[in-house]
């Protein structure tokens, strides 16, 4: 009986320690999700709410701009994830075993854009890409190409925004990969050297499998980050030209704060939440299975 009381006391102590975190989690994460699902089934004005069931979702799937935003978001996710994982693996595997000062320099130089506000980076790129007085357009005119308006053409706006987003965020993935590779047992590399393995074989057979959990983590955080992409779109293109760069997050913003369609905006948020689950859960399952 005494042991049982002591065990119960210890359990209660543990629950008391995690209670503040659980309370914050319920208030700021679980409640907004539930409220968003509820609001997605209402037509909302400033003074009233009217239950409309799935009408907001029907309106979304009858809106071609929504499908354009969905397509652009999927393209963003695929390209940003592939580019980030591929480039970060390349850089990290190339420098992780080099001189410590050299590795530190690489870490710092690639991580600088991550530390800078996305608003600041977007404003810098907006200045560089400005067709009237931007540096890129200026040098293009000097070379005889005339004014270049990369953000004003439907064929070039998406690649430019993908590049800007990738260049701003890839430093974090490089840092994570270098840290993971430094933690790989040196015995594996010594055994590979004894067996006469090439650098490529070391990377593909030892490094990449050893940092698989880091890859899963990077994929998940990039999926979430790209689904929430807003600042770059807002400051560089405003969703244009002709909705060529509109994303789900920007579409949600327009409906919520420009058109006062809070119910439709909530429906977009629910769809984004489901997309995040569909894309992230398989990655999390593979990570848990590996552990």
C-alpha cells in the first residue's frame, strides 16, 4: 500500500510538471484547430454566423483560383524539398570531414540568410529584381538584353520565388546535416577506407543512410514552412501576375482580410492542415519505425 501511494505521488508530480505545457498546447494548438474546423462550416459576418455545412468547401472547389493556388503550393513543396535536401546533402558531405575552421566558415556563411528576417530578404530581392532600377535589370541592359522583368512573367515568376525561398532557408538544412554527419561513428569510415571504398561509396552507403532521420526531419519542416509561405509572395508579387504565384496561404489571407470571407478562409486552413498531415505522417511513421 505504501509503495502504491508513493508511486501515485510520483505520477502526480510528473503530471503537475507537464501540466503547463499541456495547457499551452491545448489552448494555442488544439483549440484553434477545432475552432477552424467549426468556422469552416459557417458563413461569417462581423455580427453574425450562419451555419452552411459544406457550402464553403463547395465554393472552394468551384473556384479556379483555389486550384491554381493548390497547384502552385504543391510545386513549391516538391521543388523546395528536393532542392534543399539535395543541395544540403551535397554541401554537408563535401565539407563535414574537412578542417574545423573551414567547416565553421561554411556553416556561418550558409546560415547568415537564415538569421535575417524573411521580410528583409524579400525586400532585398525585390530591389535586385526590380525591372526599372534593379541591379539585375541594370546589368542585363548593359549586356544588351534590355529590361528583364522576371517577376512580371508567368513563366519565370515561380522559378524565381522558388530560388529565393530555397536560398534563404537551405542554410538550416546544411547545419543539421553537418551536425548529424559529425555524429556518425568514425569506425565506419575507417572500415570503408580499409576496404578501399571510394568517396562516392562512403557518401551513398554510409553517410546518407546514417542521416536518414535528419532527412525526414528536414523534409517535414520544409513541407510545413512552404505551406505557410506568405511574406515572399506578398512583398515580391502579390500573387501575380494573373495569379501565377498565388499559394494556399496567400489565398487564405486574401479571403480572410481582403474579401471578409472568414468561413472560406477557415475551410482553406482545414485543407492545408489535412495536406500537412498527409505529407508528414508517412515521414513520421518511417522515423518512428527506424527508432
